[in-house]
C-alpha cells in the first residue's frame, strides 16, 4: 500500500465509527457532509471526523481506498457503509440502527425514532 | 448535449430502467459551494431497474457510478435514489 493508503487504513481502523467529510462535525462545509454528521450528532454516536479539505492527499486517496467517488464516507468497524444517500436511506429505514446494534455501537434510539417521525 | 441528457442516455443504456428521472437542481444551489456558473452542477437521479435486484446499496451505487464514468467528476453533486 502507498503511504496515504496506509494512513487512511490506520485512521479507518482506529475508531469504531469514522466519517470522512468536508469540514468538521461541528462545522460541516458541504450540505451532504452536514446531513450525515447531523444524523450521527443527533443520534449521539461517538465517532471520529476526518476533514478531507484539510488534507488533499486524503481527499483524493479516500476515493481510491473505498472505490467511491464522493465525500462524505462513513466507516463502521473498518468497513465502508456508504455516502450521504445510503446513510439517509438507512437512517429512515432503521437499517442504520440495526447496523450499529450489530456492531456494538452505542446510539440514542429515541433520537433515531424522532428523525424517522420528522421525515416519515 | 446537456449533462442531464448524457446521464439519461448512459443510465438507459446500462440498466434499461422501468423508471428514470434526472432532475437538474443546479438552480437551487446557485451561488452556493460547487456552483460553477454552468447551471449544470447539481443533479438528482431516481432510477428503478430490475438490474439492481440482489445488489447491496453500495453495489448499486457503484454500478451507477461506473455507468456514468467521467460524468461523476464533471458534476459537483449527484444524489442517487436507486431501487429495483
């Protein structure tokens, strides 16, 4: 693996939940990143955010790493889960809850239900 | 040819969808990040095709990305709603 791929691989595996995004979880700089970070924040998920705008190597490298052309990208237990469309769909269908439960990731179930009620 | 038409043609050829809607939403994002002034920066695609049966969400998206080829990098944002 190249240096950047090694670096990304280490980052992805260093935390249970990792979000590669534009901006930070507290200050997203893109609507799509903002939507995914917003869901995770609201659900109280403990996750690491990686601002790709702060690291050009990671910004291009992450796309090759996952064979996925866009940001944001969510990883759980080292596995790529999806981008904004997929996370949105999984949030509304409840699959995201199941995936977190399966992987032992703590989250606020009531908050997840509230998101679904508001968007149902 | 507009990018909307290109997206339609490529997806039509790749998946023979039952339903395909390509919306150019660039007007909604005028002046925001990613608006390059072309009026062809933000798109929303809804596609329904038997070809997606049995594929995971990630695999469906990868199949669409592959069919779109260089269009992925020519637009700023492409929202995909994919189902069989």
